[in-house]
C-alpha cells in the first residue's frame, strides 16, 4: 500500500512538472515574439484583447493547439470513419484465423489512410469554411469551431440511425428538435459511434460466413477420417487464405468499405 502511494505521488509530481514546463514554453514563445517585434514589455495572457477583437492571444492559442493535439486520437476515432474500418479489419483477420497477421500496425495504418481518403471532402470544407477564415482574421477561434462542426455534423448524421439519436435524447431528457442540424454534438457523437459499431459488426458477421463454412467442412472431413487429434485450424487456415487470395479479397473488402461512405 505504501509503495502504491509513493508511486502515485511520484506520478503526480511528474505531471505537475510537465504542466509547469508547458507553461514556461508558452511564456518563452510569447516573449520571443514580443522581443522580435521590438516591443518587449512582458508577457500578458488575455482574451479578447489586441487587434484581434474577441480572439485569443498567442499564448492561449498555443495552449489550445496543444490541447487539440492531445485529443486528436479521440477525435479521430469518434467523428470519422476510422471506427468502422478498424473493426472490420480485425474481424477479417479473426475470420482468416491468421492470429497476428497482418500486424496491428499495418491494420491501423491502412485504416488511418483510408480515413484520410474518405474524410477528404469533409476536411476540405472545414478548411474553406473555418480554418482559412480564422487564419485570415475574419472570424474568431470560437466561430471557427462552430463553422468546423457543420460539415462534421452533416457527415455523422448521414450514417447515424434515428433509433440511436432517440436513445441519447431520451437519456438526456431532451425533445427532438424540428431540424436535425439543431441537434447538439454531445448527442450526435455517441449516437454516431453506436451506429458505426452496429454497422461494423454486421459487416464482420457477413465476412465470417464463408470462412466458417470452410472450417465446418474441414472439421467434418477430419472427423470422418478419424483424425480427431489434428486441430482443424491447421488444415483450414491455408484453404481460407487461398480462397481469400483467389477472389482478391482485399480489393473486395476495402472497396466495399470505402463505397459504403459514398
């Protein structure tokens, strides 16, 4: 118990030191910018000051950027097509019976780049409607965030079931809005994830069927031959891989997954 308490105390000190270092870095960057501009009157963190009315000062912009980068993996999984792609990929590997082949790194990399391909139209709209106007000083950071949510909201609502939306509306005790675009993001995001999980599991079930038939045939043949000590997986796995290669399985699976978002 004492060792766990000491480890916890050391971990808290580490995070405090890390946070203090981040604050020092932000302050140093702000001081360097002020010094380069010839006006080194100190570091000031404020909201809504300066030439950018209603915007954030440079240190707070850096802090917000670091926060967004830390939350980027969760955002990627929550509001994009990554969830469906990675789950179907793992189902396919289990159906083939190849255990760790392809490796997790390969599946994650493939799903990541397929996500970039699928989400490219949404990313272009976010860039045109939110990022570029914010960089040009036409809108504030909060306005850019609201503008960026519009394309993501439309994408998620396109693949979200009304049943899942109704579930979270009932849990939150909110009435169904007149317009679907008026739904808050805290309702849309979990509803979208549940819908994606159902879709991915449905696709995974369909992928399992042909390979399950091969397993049953091989098991029946081995049983009829009296070879009960030989695991059927040893014999069925090469046949499943051969079938998958002959039908060009990766082309069919990946093509069907990408087309499901168009």
